[in-house]
C-alpha cells in the first residue's frame, strides 16, 4: 500500500426525511441570530418556507442565485448580507445557491448552513467558484466550507427527472475522478466506490418514480458520498473540462458533466487501470466509460455537447483553455487528445 494523507474537514451532517424541521435548532447551535436565506428565483417558495421555519432568526431572503456565480451577483449578495447585518447564510438549493453562499462567506466570513436540493455535492467542499469576464475562477478556502449540512430527501422530490438525471451524473463524476485522484487514499476509494454503486442503483429508479422518497434518499446518500470525496481530493481532466465549458460557454453545469464523463473516463482508461476496474465493478458493467454513457442514456440525460448549446467553433478554444496550466491527471494532458475527446463529446459518440 502506498503512503497517504487523509484530511477530512469537520462538517456536521443531518440526514433523513423531515430533518428540515431541525433548521432553526441547527442555526441556533452555531450560534447565529440573523440569517440570510439564499436560493434561486425558481425556488423562492422553498426559501420562504425556510424563512418561516427560522421565524425571528430570519434577517432576509435573497432569491437571486444563478449558475456559475457571476461576480456581479456575488457582489450584490455580499452587499445585501452587509446591509442586513447577517451573521449566517442558509443556502436552500443546488450548487448555484450554495456557491453564492460561499462567495459571501469568502469575503464576509459568515458560517453556512447548507440545505442541498440537487446532487451537486458543493455542500461538502471548501471549493468556491466565481465567474468574471467569461472565465470561472475556482479556489479552496476553509472559510467557505459549510458548518452544517441538512440532507432532507423530501426536498429533492420536486427535482424533475430531466434535472435529477444530469445532477446524478455530476455526482457520479466526483466519485469516478476521486478513484484516480493523485491524492486518493483507501477511505476515499471506499466512499467513491460506494457512491458509484448507490448512484447507479438509485438514479434510474428516481427517474422512473420521481415521487419515491426511498429512491430519492438513496440517491441523496450517494450525492453526499460524492461531495465528500470531491472535497478531499484534487480532481482531474473531467472537472477541468466541465469548468471550462460551463464558465466560458455558459453551458448548464450538470448536463456538461453528463456529456463529458464517459469521454474523460475513456481518455484515462489505460492510464488508470485499477480505478477503472473499481468504477466498472461498482457500475456493474465491463467497461466504465461505456457504463457511464449507457447510464446517461438510461436516465435520459444529455450525451452530446451539440445538444446543450456548445458552439462547434468553440471546441478549439475549449481544448486550448483546458490544456493550459498544470493539474494532475493519470494520462498526460496534451492538446490533440483533449481536442479529440471534445470532438467525440460534441457528437455524443458512445466510447469505443
Ligand atoms: P443549480 O443549483 O443551478 O440548480 C439548477 C436548477 O434547478 C435551478 O433552476 C434551481 O432552481 C433548480 N432546482 C434545484 N433544486 C431543485 C429541486 N429540488 N426542485 C426543483 N428545482 C430545483 O444546479 P446544480 O447543478 O446543483 O449546481 C450547479 C452549480 O454548482 C455550478 O455553478 C457548479 O459549478 C457548482 N458546483 C460547485 C461545486 C463545488 O464544490 N464548489 C460542486 C458542484 C457544483
């Protein structure tokens, strides 16, 4: 066994159907007294419900989170937190909402209570991202790590299959890349393999029976595992490409993950044999790249960049951006291979 470092940050996790009832108790436990509740415009009702549960602890509701945290949105939300003298952010929503809470925490140091309603995993990581002038800048800072995460599967029932499928593929991608991360370790491998198994089993059921809370709970458990391994390892080519495509071409985050994952896995197939065997076994298939592609098809999730708004003439620029700078990856990163990966992903080819 090779030497390793295991560095797990402390996050309090409350998991179960109905645990949203404990929101006020968890905020008081921090302790906090003036909460800014954040969400996206589409989830305003959920945020209002959270504000109602918090009662006198609510300082305000800010329902203006958008994907990839544009810098203007981050600045406006920071101003609002300052104006309201908020001492805590409750982020009720997906990665965009949690990302906005992180942008506030980065500057103002407010603790975050995250209530995830998608499978993005952002709630478990110290990773933040802000988009400025078409470039998404990401970084790590322990200040943005949520203090408490409330996972209530009941809140994910409203996530429609067309969003649940890609969001689940996003979680799957965290697990797969954790398996071949340069800083992987035996605990991460256990969690990532369990995450893949649970997601591969539950997601088709979620899409088939969206109102089934048991399937939703299983998928959310898989998403928690995925977020946990994302938070403790450095990701590789897949995540680099998804951030480039999302930030520069404003493509929808989860859908990009769904399209790219099979091709990123195929790209690394030879260089990360052990990880691929574990991933394939957890998926219950012979080949991890084809298994990821077939799962996306089963979920009705996108498989082609051409279907999610990627301009064909942007592929060269995307390959250039994704091959600039250095980051860990099992297979050396070079332009021609990455450009071919993007070409295959653009057309939605099943990996051979
Ligand atoms: P999202 O938060 O943008 O949500 C997508 C849409 O789904 C939104 O319109 C939202 O209102 C809606 N929605 C969310 N939950 C719902 C529910 N339960 N029912 C009905 N509608 C619901 O999408 P996302 O994929 O969760 O997050 C994407 C963002 O998160 C990206 O900006 C990405 O970069 C970031 N992210 C960050 C990390 C990290 O560690 N920092 C990890 C993963 C994703």
